[in-house]
């Protein structure tokens, strides 16, 4: 087992984790707390330009870790798929302006298509966005989602399926975001992480915890240590595979959003040091 | 694609599907509707003995398809695991008295154990119950559950993991219950069903549908056709693999339980003929 994180130097928070805070407050609070990275959700730009958001973040000494999120490629019409590709190119432009090294892709799943058909359309959509991503210096990170999101959010529900798309398109600009919440149940996780390391596709690492009971499919995640995910073991696999990036805390929780956010941020820091 | 079911001769309902009805009402309503099979949840016995429940069911011309449910083998103490084995032996006794050819196993998952450790304990628990099952003429059917239940209900979350346990224990008294709700997302489903057919382990087939959005992890399933599961395609795989048993409608739904149950039963019949 790897030792606990020695300090906060690799701790990153998603803006969605402390959703009640607007970007400016999140940035100043994170910086004051010693958090070193931030992943920006597009909704956090509000009326600020991505470039201005990036300046704000860097002026507080924080790194922009990634932009969330692109994706949602499958659609039951050619027009729908073309609009998705356009939207992803805009997302790449925003990431470039923000100074984010990559865009996280929640790949989508179209009702009326089989999951295999949706995955084919995902691969096709990514292929169409990749040249623009490369030209913009922005990488794309496929995030396999938990199978409970297969119907509407992502037909890519395993690391193996994400790797298959990376293997098909073979570009240094395409990789994978590993999220423990989505992947912890998968008996192949350790092997797939090792494979990704060898293939150079480990782009991001997201952490949170699985609560029992889970009362909402979307917004009932836990802070590290509140649930059953072997987060430190998985971090060990990711680091053995050569990952040197940030540990991104991505928690959606109505319960925690309703709590005092300053206290919650302090809890995240101690939970990170104790359980990540 | 296989043709729709020609009639109701293979339609079975779980007592939980129409939970508001006590066993006696369920049996008479199902029989009057032309349903031919019933799967009994242990909670449906109420103050009736399993043998009396079996007589009641057969007196209405219905087949007892299975007993739900045994399982929950993993525990963090030797005593806890022994109690689970005892409870499963009692469950086998009830199935024998009821006249159910098999017991469905929801295998369990222990907090504090890794999923792999839980699966080891599941295999060990089943091994300890199997001699009694065989002596009682009752088969055991492992039901792989959806990965969203991995934390608390079943560390067996794929057909492949269920097959691995069957392969380890190799007994004609041990097989698998395939539930489309739990398995539809799995890209290996078709292959695994074919493998099970070859290995003689396809014991049961459960149907319902996946709703979008799903508002509750446990009690928000849909009637066939309300959601996105390719039920008929999966039924085709199961039947090509040689399965000749009942199609068991197993729906947990607070919404549907709150509706008029006679109307709901009529809807299930037409949905079965249209979508199964």
C-alpha cells in the first residue's frame, strides 16, 4: 500500500465539489486552504471569459487541471452528431483559452441506439474533434462512467471500453480520466490502469467515495473515507503506472452542498490526507 | 430477432412485482389473468407455511418457478458467515417444502472486505450449502447484480463472475439467474449467456426495464418497454442458448405499487407480449 499523501501539493478540487461558491470565491478559498489545483466546470465561467477565469486562477497560484466537460457524442441524427462535434470543438477552444491541458469527456449514450452503436458514434465523434484538439494543444480524456449511467450519460462504462477507443484512434492527444467512483467495482481495474500506464493514456485521476445507502444516482457521493471505495489502493495502482498528476476531488452531493462550505473544505483536506 | 412471445404460457410474475397483494390474492389474480408461473419471495409466506403456499399455488394451476432469495454470504466474522450458511440451508428447506426447483441467490457484499474477498467468501458459502441443496433436490441460482449494488448487496456484478464461481464448484445444482436489469449494460452479456448455455447453468431469466431518469437505486424499475433495455434481443440470446424456462417479471417500483394493481397486471401482460 502506498503511504498517505505527504502534503496538499497534488490536491485539486472541482468547482462542482463546492458548487455554492462562485468561481472567484472558490479560487480564493482553495488558495487560502493550500489546495494547488482546480478543475473548472463550464458552468463556473458564468459571465467571465475562459481566458479571464484562467488568469484569475493562476493569479492565486493555482494550476488549472482540466475543463469539465465535453462529450455527449451519440445522437439519432447526422445533424445531432454534427452539433455535438461542434460543441466539443468549442469546448476545446474554451480549454485552450482557460489554459487547461485537457478536456474531460462524458461520452454520452443515445436512447434508441444500442450501447455498441453509441460507442461507435463516440469513437467517430472523438476522431472528428481530435485534429482541432491537437492544433489547440488540448488533450481529450475519456471518462468511463459507472454502468448506472449507461442509459443516458455514457455508453463507455469500463476502462476497457475507453482503452479500446484510445487503441482505435491512437493519438497522444487522447487518453483516459480514471474516476474511482465510476470504476471501483470493476475486477479488471488494476490491470486496465497498468495497461493505460504502459500506453501513456493516464491523463487524470478523480476521487470521492461510494455511500451505503446511496440515495440518489447523481448527487449523493461521499467524501473520501465516508464510503467503501479502496481509494488509496487505487491511487497506488495509478501511481505505480506512472501517473504524476493531481488527485482531483469531484463530489456531487446535495447533502454537502447544503452544508457550510468552509467547514466542508476543511473536511475534504483532512479526508484527503487520511484516506487518499 | 426472435418473434414476440406467442402467448402467456411462459409468463411468470414475482410476488414482489405486485407487492400490495398478499399471496392468496396474487395467486388468484395471476391465475385469472392467464399467468402461468409465480416466483415467491420469502416475505410472501406471511403466516402460511411454505408447503401450504405451494399447495395454494398449484391448486390454481400455477407453477412455482423459484424462491427468492438466499445469499448474503460474506461477513467479517466466522460466526457471521456460519449464520449465513445456516440461513441459506433454511431457505433451501423452504424451497423444498414450497416445491420450488431453485433458490435465487443475492450473494452479498461485506463492508470492510474487498469485492474479491467477498467473492471468495461467497464461493465458500455456496460450497457449504450445496450438499444440502442437492440432498433436498433444490438448485441454487446465482444472480449477478448491477454494479450499483456492489457495496452492499452483491460483490458478484457480472455474468463472468457468476460463471467463475460455477466453474470453481462444478455442480449440476448450481447455476445462474440472468436478470436483464442487472446485466444489460455488460458488453460481454451475449457471450456469457452462450457460455452458460453450453455449461448448462442457465437456470432463470428475469425481465423488467431501466428507466431514464432512474430516481431510486432499488425501487424505480420500469415495465418492459418503458425503458432502454433490449429485452427481446436478450431473450433471443437466452433461448438460442437453450433456455426453456419461464420469463419472470420482477419489478420493484414504488410508483407502480401505488397504482391500481389490477390495471398494472393487465399492463404487464400487454407489455410482455409487445416487448419481451
